[in-house]
């Protein structure tokens, strides 16, 4: 261990000198006024750290990516790569064993295709239609990306020549303004309601065509909130679409999906794949029995939403999908 004292005009200046000379792992022992004015910082670091250059953000990112790739087994092939990827993503043991059993049976040497076949054998996929037969009510917990998922589905419908009506039933802070901004950007009709009675009245006056309903955020562990969600869907004879973020712990995602399924939800949109590194939650949704409708990997309403397929899910888990993975199915 080596101790050194640094001075600077300000604390920031002194800290910059510590990082520059002793590296990012230096430990600050004390700070105080310097005898000649300014600030004094006393720091300690292992001797090997003192002589090394500070790691830049870019270098740190590359190092972490390399460590992550090694842990996931990106350089491995076939079943070995799949096994390491499932372990990296903390896939629940029951699901991981089932996927590996299927992968070993179906293995043809290429990891992505093999995992896709295993996923296809275990989970259902059912993307949202451009013109669904029933209104769609988007349900999810706070921060799951429910309103933006609705907007992305709406954008796809508009691109296909439909004129969906958006109904805001979420009374949470800022929800109305966000939905209004989405509706204005997409040039679609927007209605706002409070409760099932108002929703039923609005539904009676709507023209034929897709209807997308933004439901209030719910805590799926609160049975009263789940029942309120089911009542709202019943008022519009709507199909409930679960919106669940990929970064949830696998067990939490499975529990939330199962509870939403218990009140009639059959399909799910999994969001925020772009800001999740371990995707056990993605698999948890399927383990709860929900069909995958779409997966989303961008906050922008004009992009980042793709119809779920077994191949896309496999590519996400193996981290070999391209940056424009979501564009090839846009209408």
C-alpha cells in the first residue's frame, strides 16, 4: 500500500490528481485545507495501481463487455453456448433444464437456431394484429413502459393504414400529458375517461376500428387493483395485454405475469430490453403461461418494437441481434 498527498485549488482539482496518478481504485483517507491554501487530499492505493494509467470509460466498457462475453460463452458453440447464456441470464432452474433438454434433442450445431427451436417448443408467440377483433387494454406496473408500448403498437397500426382510437384511463400524475403527446404525434383521436362507466359510454360512440386503452398502473400483488383492472377491461369488452419490463428478476416477472393472467390476460409485451443486461425476466413471462406478443428495445415510439418470435427471443438471450433487429417486420 502506498500513501500520497495531493493538493489543488478545489476538491475537484485534487481528486482529479488522485485519479490521474493513483488510478480509479485509490481510497481517500482524509481531506482538509492545504497549508498554503486550497485543498489537500490524502489517498492510498496498492502499488500496482499507482503506476497504472486510469481506465477510461471506453476502456472500462470494453473490459466489462469482454468479461460478460466470456461469462455468457459467446465464443463457445452449440449447447455449450446456450448453457452458459442461460446461466448468465439467471434463467430459473426449471426453465433452464427444459430449454437445455430441448436444445440437446434439437441441436444442429448452431446455437441461435437450436435455442430458437427449444423456445418455440416451450412457449407461445402471438403478435398483436394490425386490426384486432377486440379493443386492447394495456396493463402493467408503474414504470413498465405501458403508455409507450401502446404508442408503439398504435404507430404500427397507423403505418398499416388504420386509424386507431386511443383512450386514456390512467389518472396517474403526468399520464394524460404523455398520452396526449403520443396521440398528437401520431395524429389519432384521443379520449380520456375515469372509470368503467365512462369507458363504456365512450365505447358506444366510437366508429369501427382498433381501440387502444391505457389502463391505470397496477400493483399485481394487490388483488383489489387486479380486480379493478379486470372490471375496466370488461366495461370495454377489451383484451388485456400485459406490459412487463425485461429487467425484472425472473421470479418477479413470472409472478407478475401469472397474476395478470389470473384476471384474463393472455399476451404480453416485454419492454426495455435495451437497458437490461440479464434477461431472466423475459423467460419468466413465458413461464407464467403468457404468449409473447412483442418485445421492445427502444424508448422511441417509431422504433424498437418487434413482433415476438422464438428466433428473436433466442437472439436476445444470446446477444447476437443487430441494432436494427426491430425494423424488418415494420408494415
